[in-house]
C-alpha cells in the first residue's frame, strides 16, 4: 500500500496455480467500524489490480484495510492513519 495526496493506493497481485482461473477479491476498508470503501474485482494472472481509495471517504482515525480472496477469508490486512481533514477557507 502507498499513498498520494488524495488517495490510498493498494496494488493486488496473485500468482495462480497451474490451471487455476482468476477469482474474485474483496477489498474492504473501515474506520471505527464504519465502512469507508468496498470493492470487488477478479484477481490473478500477469496484470496486477490497482485500487485507489479516496482519502475523502475516510473519517479521521485508524483505518483497517482487509483483502479477502477465497470464500471471503482474509488474505492480507493493513493499517493506516487517516488524519483530520484540513479546514478549507472560502474566498
């Protein structure tokens, strides 16, 4: 996982066994028990799947990001800090 000024970026790669077809992956992000992002995509093969999670959708706090593959079992997870949103001045 990496980040830009506006997004958290998650790159998902999966090596397939011989004869195995790409399968669905579920990416779920939550802050304080509230879902901030959820997406499903087929994963497997040579090309990675890149998910951009907009920071604007995350409440301030610690975000838990979970990747689930087969049968909705968690395959990987990570944490990131979502700082408070900046106060914007109106002209």
